[in-house]
C-alpha cells in the first residue's frame, strides 16, 4: 500500500534563523556592523561636543577670511602676507597638485621604462635596473627628499656665479639657469586675446608698443586648453576611422601625418593669434629677474617622489608583462613583428589590465607623500593650512577637517579617473 504525502510545508520565519539560516545570516552581520559604526561615531561626536575647549570656542571657519600674515615662497597665483588664510590654503593646495601631477607623470615614465628594461636580454641593463629598483624602494622617501635637496643646494652654482667666467654657471641655451636656488626658465605670456592690458613697458623701451603689452588674463590659457581638447578628439576620430578601414580592407592607412597636423597646426595658429611671447630670465645684480623660478624644494620633492614611486611602478609593470602568456610573443614574432613592436602592440596593451589597479595605489601614495614637503620648506597645503595657519589661529579641528577633505577629494578624483581608464582597457567578453 502506497502512502501519498503532500509537498513539504514551508517553514515559517523564526528569530533564530537570523543566525542559523544562510539566507539571513549575512544580513544580520551587516546590520550589526552598521549599528556598531553608528554607535562608535555617535560616541565620537558626543565626546567632542562635551569637550570644554570645543564648547567654549565652537566650530568656526571665519578665520579663513583673516589676514594670513606670512610669506609663501612658491606662488602660482598672486599672494601677499595681507591675503587671507583661505588664499594661502588655495596656494598650498595648488602647490600640492603641481608636485603630485608632475611626480605621477615622471614616475610613470620611469617605472614603465625600468619595468621593461628589467626583462631585457642585456645582462648589464637588466642588473642596473634591478639595482635601481632595490635601492630606491628600500630607502624611505623622506631620506631621498633630503638627499636631493642637499644635492641641489651644494652642487649647483649660486646666481651670482653667472656673472663671471665659471663654465659650470652658464645658462642653458641662453634661456634657462640651473642654480642652487632653483631653475629659472622663460615664462610664456600673451599680448592679444581676452583680458585686461596693464601699463607695462615694451621690451625695446617703447611704452606704447602693443606687442610688448601683456594680456593679464587666464582666459587665453582656457582657449589653448580648448584647442588641445579639440585636437585630442579629432585625433581619436582619425584613429577610429583608420581602425574601421583596417577592419574592412585588412590594411591600416597611414595616419601619422594627420595626427601630427591635428596637434601642431591648430595649436601653433592659436598661439600666433594670441600673440605668444616669452619672458626670459635675466641676471640683474646678484639674482635673476623675470621668467619663472622652480625652487629647489620643488625640484627635490618632485625628483624624490618620482624615482621612489617609479621603482614600485617598475615592479608592477614587470609583473604585468610576465603575466602575459609567452605564446602571445611567439605568435607576434611568427608574424614578423620586431621586439619593440611586439612590446608596444601586443604585450603592453594586454598587460595594462594587470598594471593599472596597483598603479592607482601608487598615484594615491604620491598624493599623500607630498605632505612631506614641509621638511624642505616647500609650502604645500600641509605647510600652509595644516602648519602655519593652524598654529596662528589655534583652529586645529577646522584645519584638520579641511586637510582631510582636500586629500580625500583629490584621491577620489584620481581613483575615479583611473578606474574609468581601467574599464576602457579591460577585456570585453563577446
């Protein structure tokens, strides 16, 4: 006799299933973690509110409008001691961005070159790159900053030496001067375009000559950037067109001359119409006047961050290249490609998906390591807002919060840009 049974009854929900049932356990742990975080931050806020010092002074950002009262050596925008603390903080932020962007570009170039050369068949080159990587990445970056600063101060001649016959104190091409104070190089400016024209004397002594008058406006630089952006998209369109032709015919048309023309012709025409001129530094008295001075503190910090982080990037590049199957290289060689073309067209494009994620971390490390600039007197955001401004105003909480907000924002921007690029080079499944 066969016994007929119905389908198993669905078990109802019980409190115990929050821990015993795998369908609910993960949500339980997440909810507990969120509650603990809320309690922790609530305790921090409550403790800060009960602090007698904070109760007396409160949280006030009004100090940003007060006069700063201190000098800043590296000034990308006009500044005087009578300027506000906010302007001093903005200058410090710009200085931080300048050294961070310069170091990111230079470290990437050094790292890619060193990473590729570490896999060279030449024993001498391979070992030299290994020595570079092992030395620079195993010594703290702070020491390298101090080393480069010491070298720049003691090795290069003072500006006064350029008045004599010292062969080591000779301007480079008559335009640049490398001194123990920094590097003086020409400053570009425009005589036409959008902006106010100040009463400036002409280069030949004629105060009325329009070609010697400088247009004091950043709008012209925005025009130049817009032209460069247009050239970039035009070059991308040409490359896309060449790819379509290659897929259709099997032959890729020659596009290097179009790429060169799209970059050079619009830029040269724009600079000519805006009246580009150069303010060349000249030795007057015991120092150079005119041009732009990149102080030795900036140079030392830039080089130290570049060579230090470049050693880590070199290992990332080497690991990415080794992760590519040797069959890819052999297949490309069988098609008749030379080693350089194999590396540029076959290996590196595939290795990028492995190189970029750790590369993002190295860029973030550069950004955070710029806070060490204070040891060589480079006035970055940590030295201005987190240093002198904090000590003068006593607003430690406000200054620290602003510092955290800046570094967090800049780091998130870098991560967003690099993650977008990483997504563009990732393998697309079909």
